[in-house]
C-alpha cells in the first residue's frame, strides 16, 4: 500500500504562523485553551492562558471536606498597539473578570485531578466564555 500526503510549506513569517494558530470563540463565546494557548477574542485583542497558578481541587478518587480551587493566569494584549497588556486571574472562587470591554467567565478545567497522578502543565484545558460587556447609558 502506498500512502501520500499533500504538504504545504510553513509560512516563513513567524507572525503569520502565530496568527494561524489563534483559537476563536464559538458562536456563544466559549473557547478552550491549553497553557500558552492563544485566542483572538475581539479584533486585535489576543487572550493568552499564561499558567495554572494553583490547583488544589479535590481529586476525584478521594473524599474531601473542601472542594478545593484552581487559579489560572491570563493576559490580554493588543499586539499591534501600544496599549499595555492586561493581566488577570480566574478561579473557582472568583470565576469572572473584565478587561478592555470584555467579560471572561471560567467554565471548567480538565483533567480532573487524581490522587495518584500529578497533572502536567501542558495537559490542562481551560474552558471559558468571553462576551462584550454591555455599554452603560450614562
């Protein structure tokens, strides 16, 4: 049996390669990112999942008296602008934040922790919802 593939050359401009890898929220504003993952959440605004700061969630294979918490650090940047980068965290105890006219809501984190396994930073997938904040009429 013979297998073939139709390969195309990777772009030589790193900004083109990076732009091609940006995730996009779905029609309801939901998206899932890995650590170091990026998404264009509004024209010219790139959200980056910087790190999982802490994960003390109760492992699924034990009984805990406290559910625990996960804290995730994000940055919001306009690569084509002089505007400063915004940094914020979302957590299970504070699942919402706002920056640059957008609201961010933590929806979940996978994988669920287990008592016998440490989760590698690259294995996390963080789900969130992004929405435009309503304009005030004052």
